[in-house]
C-alpha cells in the first residue's frame, strides 16, 4: 500500500477517535483542548505581509549569531533570507539554517543526556534508557532531508490573498536541507522491546514548557507519530552536515521525520512514549491542523506531509540592471515526491518558460534551478516560479485559506526592480 494511502487512513481514523473522545490526550484535558481550539484555532490576527528585516544579531532564546544579511528575526524564531543561499551548495550550512523555537534553546550536556523509551506499547514494564554512546553503537544512517515549518509562507495568505491568519509571519525561509546522521528510530524501538500491540510513538523535547498567551501550560513540545511512519524512515539524528548537532537544531539528539511538517521532528528529544492506543497532544489537536470555513467542523486531520513550494534566491524588491543579462536562481521542493519541473515567468505570469534543473528529483529534498533574464527596460517586474512534483501536482495560483496559515503552496509573486 502506498505510504500516502496509509497515512491518509491513519489521519481519518485518528480524527474520528479524537472527536469521539476515544483517544488519550497527553498533558491537557479534552475540555481544555476544546477551549483552546476556540481561542487559538479559530483566532485570526492579520499577519504583516512582510516584516521589516531585523537589525539585531541575536534573538531571545537562540544561541547562534543571526547576522542581518542571513536572517530575519521573528520573535523567538529566525528565518533564513533566501538570497543568502545563492552562494551555497545543496545542503544549507548550519550557520544559515532557520530556527523555530516554541520557547528557547536549551544548552544540554551530551555526556549527561539520556533518552528514555517507555509505555504500554513495549513488551516490558520497565523504561529503557539510552545514552548517546548507546545510540552511536547502533547502525548509523545518513539521510539528506529538508525540515520545514508548517507555517512557511504564511505571510502570503495576507499579502497575496488578503486573508487574515495567526502565527509567525514567515515568508519562504522557514526551511533548510541538511545531511543528517543518526540511528534509526525503528532500531531504538526494537531494542526497547517494541510490542505487537503498539500504535503510536510520542517523542517529547527537553526544552521548557510552552505556555500560551492566556496562561495555559501545555508542557513540553511533543507530537505523536503513527507506528508505520516511526518504523519507516525516521532518524534519531546526532549529526548535521558532518558536525554534532548545534544547540539551536536539537543538540545532542533530535527526531528527523522526512517529508513531514517540521513540528514532527522534535528537537532535544528526551523521552519517547510507545502507546497501545492513539495519542494526542496540543500539537496535533489545537495546532497543526486546518481550521476555517473551507475545512471540516472541528478541523482537519492532523497535518503530516509537507506541501509544494518554490523560492527565488533574491531579496524582495532586488535591484537588477536593465538591459543586462542576469542568471536568476531558486529552489523548489515537495513533501510528496521529487520536483521534476519548474516553470518561471518574468512578466507576472503572462508568459512562462522552463527553468534549468541542477539536481535530480529527490525524495525529501529540493532541486536548485536557474533561468537567464534580461529586463528590457527599467521598471517594476514580478517573478513567478511554479513547480511540479513526481506525483503530477503543480503549485496552484491560490491556497485554500485556513485560520492558522499552514501549508501555503501557491505560486509566490516576487517583486524586483530593473534600474
């Protein structure tokens, strides 16, 4: 059975169980979740179309430097400026990788770190504890994959579609692709004594508890995975681009869930519950589902796979010399399959041409592309890039609205100025 079919069936089944009250919601009562749903899931606050670039070199709770030419600081988060990727290779350098923090980056000692695996989905009743050395004694796997926030592109709901959404006003820089190395989650679960009755796997981070604006303490960030995904391609990663994980990216160990929305790839993982019944947390009930008039009452199933996007490696309103040839570059990616085609327009969508692809289509990765363009005269122009992936899906002109601004996949209108 194709993975997308099994994931879809999983989502529908879990949604029915949640709405019927037949699943255990970890860390917060069903009544509180429904209250939070009304307060947070349906709340809409207009996000700015494009926040002004930050001038600070640091952000609250982020360890690494955030130079202004590479990052836009957005509260506790840092968005990569896509133009800063133009001189990099396929993998995003660690010092340019975006940061998404719910609270702040914990500075953990790898020598003291442990991972506890527990729950009624194991054959034994005693939790099993792994050190970092224990993980490294297991067969190591290296996997190239992107990690992308589900809200990447959120600001364009407002700037392009005139719709209000809540959440961080990302443009397209809440993504990075790295070469990850670590142990298979499947191997860890089997060593812990995975039972035949296991259903869900719930990793939990070691960052501070997340407290909502109304004062509700939701505990540490955690989000369940179906066992089928956990046993497929998920890693417990301890290296990023050939180096130990940096603090902001999950040091010493993080979960890597290829193709899925970023919240599934829990950073600073400290324990994993293996359960014999479906699990829920605020991060797949109140958040990371689709709410709004175009979606089911009570919200969609919890989000899993990422969607399809393209971005130019250019600053917003970049100045380009008129009557001179320019080699314009960008990247496209999809959570459903490799990108096989990118069409570009330099006249706001009136005409289109095929971009040159510089990478083979790759599952869980992106492709770099380029096109040559000579602006005929000075003035304002709008660049568009439209990707098609191996499933046959092409970026649409608009994205169906949801109140929290997730999974924006429409073609982005990128302004430049010929001078």
